[in-house]
């Protein structure tokens, strides 16, 4: 079971009632606002050092920021990623993720003379853009969505290629962690545990968002 | 002492014994108990009670131990190197319904994907629930083509039993009036989505012989009073079936047949009971009962009955028979024909085609349909137009259309990406073939006395492969699927050529085939062992050919029919 997200209260207090929208994020690029580090981590890392955890706390929120729906931090994603590194990831992936988080901080210090978490959002985003570029290898897996049945071929496709760059791994974990969190699944997308009926042709407008599951 | 032995023997004596509690064993238990026989069901694994033993059935996505509920690679490698080959079925949510391969070894002279669940209910908890009838195109095929041996039955023999089984289990589906895919007793069909409906309209306009219908699936869409009285309800379209259904909406032994059997008061289920052999009586030429290795104590126990049903799955029923050596049967119980363990079949799959379907961005669906579309066989139907020169028999397609949710590649990071992933992705369409495999005598398992399992029992060695006929069919399965998607105007049509190892269809069949002649088959027309008529084998072992349709319905119908025969024969004093 994923632990309850203790950052929820802190996060709300930090926002101090401000409604952080899509536009607000972009308006805040010049200040350490949206994704800025909390003074104290609201979760205790199991796999990461406290420095790596602090970087993760900010990077996760930059990957899935609070908009009109909660962001990664409020949804407890940093702790989810840390736990995945501790209990789920293959050793090579866990090593790549830890090294990647350390590298982000080292790159920030080399480029700006300050730790990543203290940079402006614009500088943070610029650094992440570098790592994002590293993930754009021509051999990226083709878009193969999940089948919506348990039968047949759709779920029997081959695995993704091995050894993607750390930022691809990190984005993957943050994304999974976010959209399978209670806040992400119920607010950013639509979660319906017991749909009852199946209706095959429904205007998307009536549903509004993608289904969580 | 003699009294004690007599008493022990009485205590261990039933009127009928059923070995295995999966999809066919559950049916044997239901029919035998409802016809009044005191019945012992022997199950090698632990109890799984309907609903209470489905621990993950209601788990929300956030109530997970691992990302997406996937198990760590190290766990997979250590315990599930074979089970993982399905690529999708084994997860944190279903782990307790799969065997650990390290505890249940076997030897692969050639790759064989043996996907198993050892517990009450067996794979009836995990099956894909697709439910189709064989037709005379299937039952006559071997005789017509001189392949293997002739089925000893025809469609007319089994048709009333298909009716009987479908009425009880509940099958949602659409009548199509096709002679080679007979209609059944159906509850209302599930709906196709927009893209599937257009695929049907456009592809059928171009290829009228390739009917597209909604999958026939063992889900209740309009439960009968009989089904509701068992505690079963309507499908809620959660598509979490393999965790066990708390609504009892799909058919399993646990939700239906064992519940019905239990209500008769004639049922006793004994778990942790590994049946190791059939006890053959040389004097009576009948089986007295079975030997059980009690998993908890490691002791051997004998159980006795007038009638014995083997429903341990095609491979394990064959294993029990091969391991039952007597003076009369030095090569395995009932194996005068030397066909025991041979003619292993499955359905080969993994090839087909996929495409994108632009133009439907404004449309979506609600609910998670645990079912897809089905395209019945359209090759080699007996007419000139459908005749193939490069292979015999045929295949059907299962597939469907849908929109991926957030779990799809999306470049970038930040608010734009989050917004994109909060909307459904592009419509994708897939068709995947399920092809018939011919019975080859040298596709076989043998008993391996060198490799022992954890209980010191011999194991199986597999030597099974697909051949030229199947490989030629696979090429057609790809191109025919692609041309249907092209004809429907979809984009980026690509052929899929997935991995397949025998067994991956999880439809093992043929190890003790039915036939007309005891010299060339193990079982007769009512699934009795030719040479020992109070033993019936009614799981996949009995299959004489494989058809291309999912086989569980046929196992269930054969079982109900065989029990009817057994109970009548017993009344007449023939068993």
C-alpha cells in the first residue's frame, strides 16, 4: 500500500490559497515558485540520499506540475519513486536513477554555482531540457498503447529496449506514480472503479478526460 | 487391525472421484453431485473461496506495492521464468493464482510455455472467457484430410450439451448464423465501439466472407434466476477479471459449478491432495480409486470410488496416467495405443496486424469491456473460394479498438505533457490470429524420472513444435489482417509478428485423445478410457483435433455429457 501523502497539508499551506493554473506556472518561471523545494522533505527516503531526494522532490514536480489539478509532489510521487528504486527497479536502473539525480545537482553547480533546488524554475527547466534531449534516441519504442481487453495479441507485444537514459526512467516512474496515485487518478484523469455498463460510442466531451484505468 | 483397515477404507470411499477443480473438474463435480453421487474432488493446491479469497479484486491503482502492479524482474527470474512468458497475465494482482516455476520444474527439449495455476478453481479464474462452439467442420476434419484419427463424435452429439452448459455458465454474444461457428444460448452481446463498428462495415463491404462480430464471452449481461440464485450478478465492466470477480459475473468453478455442487450436500473438496496414480484392479479390470500424496504430511493416501473423472488439465491428467504403471499397463494407464502423452496441440498466436484510426478523436467509450471483437475462420471452409493451397484448417481473429490512456509514450515534461496525457491517446486497432495446430504424434511429453519435483515425483519432458502447416498459416494470418485494416481506411497498418512458443495459447490439448479405435486412441466416444471404462478423462487431454476456437466450452460440454453417460452406466451396473 502506498503511504498516505503527508505532503498534502504542507503543499496546500505553501500555495497559500493561490490557484496554480497552467498559465500561473509559466508566469512563475523567473522565480523559484511552483516546484521550489520545501525547506524540509515531507517524506523519508529509503533508497536515495537526502540530497538526491531533494532534487527528486523538485524534478518530479517539474515533470508533472500542479496545474488546475494537483502536481506530483502533492500526489506523493517523490516517495513513490524512491520506493520503486528501493524495491522494484533492476539494479542497473536504480543505479542510473540515483546517479542521474546526483548529476542534476552537479550540473547545476557547474553551470550556475548553486544547487539545483535553489535555481530559478527557468534554469531548472533548461537543465531538464538537456536530459530530455538525451532521451530522444532514434530507437525509442514505437507507440503501442495498452489493449482494452485481456485477450489476444494486444498485450503480448515485446518489451521496450534496454537501458534508456536516466531521464526517461525517471519520467516513466514519475508519470506512473502520478497517474496511479489517488489524487492523480481521480483528479487529473477519470477513475471509475465500477463502471457498471459499457457504452461503446460516447462523445469525449461527455467524459472530458482519459480514463485512469 | 482388519476392522481398522475396513473402516479406513470406508471412510475413504466415495461414489465418484474428480481429480482437479478447474473448468472441467468443476463441471464434473456439479453434474455428479447433482445426479446424487457422493463426490470427492481432489485438488493439489490450496482452497480459493469465491470472493473471500480474491484479495486484490477491489484494489485501487494506488493500493499497489510496485509501479503498475508489475513484479520486479528479480522476482520474475527467480520464481516465474516460464509464467512471465505470457507478458501480461502475471502481476502483483494475480501472482497468487500462478505456480512458482522453481517449485514445479519441467524439461524443455524444445520450448514449451506451460502456464499453470494450482489451486481450487485452477485456470477457470484466469481464463480469457472467450466461448465458442466447435462445428462439424472441426469434428470431420481429421477424417476428411486423413490426419490423426477421426473424432468419435459429431456436432449433433455435443450440441445439446453446448446448450446445457451455455445456459448455466452464461455467455454474452451475437447470433451470426454461420454453420462453422454455431450460434449458442446467448445473453445480450456487449457493444462494439465506434471504430470497431466502422471496421466491421468497411471490411465486410470488401471481404463479405470475413464476418466481424463481438466476442462471445462467458460474462453475465442478463443473469438468469438460476445464476442469481448462485450469487452471481451482472458484469460491471471493470475488466479486472483475472483477480477473481467479486460480482461472480464471469464464469469460474469458484463462482458457479463448485457453488452448485456444494449446495447438493454431496460434495467434499480435499485440497493439498496431489493425485499420483490411478489404482487399477487386475481382477475387475476397473480402477478402484486413486493414490494421493498428501502435501501437508507427505504421506500416501488411497481414495476409492466407482467412477473416476480425470480433470487435472491435459498435461497433468496425462502425467497421472503415465505415472500409473501396473502389470496390465506397463506403459502407463490406458496406454495400449501408445498415444498417451502424444499429439499435443495448442493454438498458435502472436501474429496479426495493427493500425491507427484517425478521424474519431471526438469519440470515446465508457466502461472497460472485458471482451473484444471476433472474426470467425474464413479459410478452408470446404468451398472452392475459401480453399488455400498452402495450408489446411484455419484461424480466427480476436482484437479490438481502443484509445490508450496516460500509459503511453509522450515526449517532453511539464504542464503541456501532463495535459496531453490527461486526454485519451489516438485510436489503435489490432487483430491477432488464433490458429489451429494439427495433431502430430511426435509432439509429446514423456515422464522424466531424473528430474524430480519438490515431492520427489517424476516430471515432464516436452518435445513440441509447430510445423510447415502452422507456419504457412501464420503468414496468411498477418497479411489477411493487414488487408482488412487497409480496406477499412486505417493508417500506418503494420503486420505484427510476435513471439510464440507452443503452450503460449494456454490451450494445451490432445494427450489422451478420443477416437473410435482402441488401437489408435486412449478414450472412446464418451471419454471413457477404452481399456478401463470407469475412468473418464474430460479435460483438454481428450481433444482429437484442436479447431481454432477457444476450447474451454468444449471441455465443459464433453464433461457434462460424460457424467450423464457415467451415471446411467453406473445405474445399469456397467461400471
